[in-house]
C-alpha cells in the first residue's frame, strides 16, 4: 500500500497558486523513497502521547511492531509524554467547522450523533474560540521542536481494535465523546503533520490493529520509506483477517 500511496502523492503534490498552503519547494521522489534504507532512523515510541488509554491487546500488538523497527537498524526511544491532550483545541475547531457547514441543514436528515454535536457547535464565544486558535499555534511549535530530535513518532492508531456497528463511543471509553475517543489522530489534524496508519497485527478476537506513523512537517519521505520496509518485512503487515460468513 505504501507504493500506491507514494504514486498518488507524487501526482497530487506540488505548488498551486490557488492554494496558499501549498509548498513551492521541489517535490521529492516519493516512489524512490519506498526503496530507501531506514538504518539510523530516530524513532520515538509513545503508547499514550501522555494521556491516551489504549487497551491491553492494542498495546501488545503495537509494541511488537515497534520492536521490529529496532531489528531494522532504527533507534527507538520510549517517550511516555509528548503533549498535553489538545482535545479542547480540536473540539473548538471541529465544532466551528461543523456548525458553519451544517447549521442550515435539516437536523432530522443528519446522523443522530452529528446532530447532537450541532447543539454545541455555535455556542462558543468568539474570544474563547480565538484563544484556542493561538494555543494551536503553540502546539504546532511544540511539535516542530519535538521532530528536531526524532524522524518518526509511532503510536497506536486507535486505543481499541474495533467497535460494533451503530456504536459511536466505545463502552470502555464512556468518558469521551464521538470525537475525543480517537486519542491519537486529532493532535496531528491540528498541527498538519504527515501521518499514516499501517496494519500491524490482530487482537485476540482477530480484529486488526493499526500503528500510526507521524513525521515532521514536509517529511512524508520518512513515513513512506519506513512503511514500505515494514510492510515488506513484518509478517503481520500484509496478513488478512479470518472472515466468517
């Protein structure tokens, strides 16, 4: 899958004057990156980022995958705390986007969980919202400095392997909401770091577990080469689950 991702990224990357966030630098060769060695890559492994609550199976599977990177010649440091939980920043951003986009929609036509979110989406005072915008800038700088010491950050992708259809929040994470229970992904939606989820094994029920790879800003190459080698050398990376029909 990393090769397909590299090909897609090669096609869509590059400067576009219509997009003020596009990068004007020369586009790296993402396809060639999938063939590059990763010996000496500096990896931070954070099971919780400092606040997440992964279950035991997810930790066991992802820790095994992380140890594989050591066998590939990477240095791996355990980093228990990377950041404070930025969920209030993410919720402010999420609510604002949802509120403005869907405020005129018929609530009866929306998913009930999304309709519930809309009740809170437009209630935050503007000064409170913008205080979070400025804190987001500080989070961006904190993560930029973190990647001065590491090439990759590895975490579980989710704190659980799966949940039943129609369930919006895992029962064991009932103190979170439809957005906040996915502890590991929203921080990097806020900062804009490149990230990928790589299959790395299965829990005791045979459900798939993902390993999240995060890189520094504009360092997609590090993710692609690490993902490609991992997929090629780790037995569980390409194993399909047993399906009962």
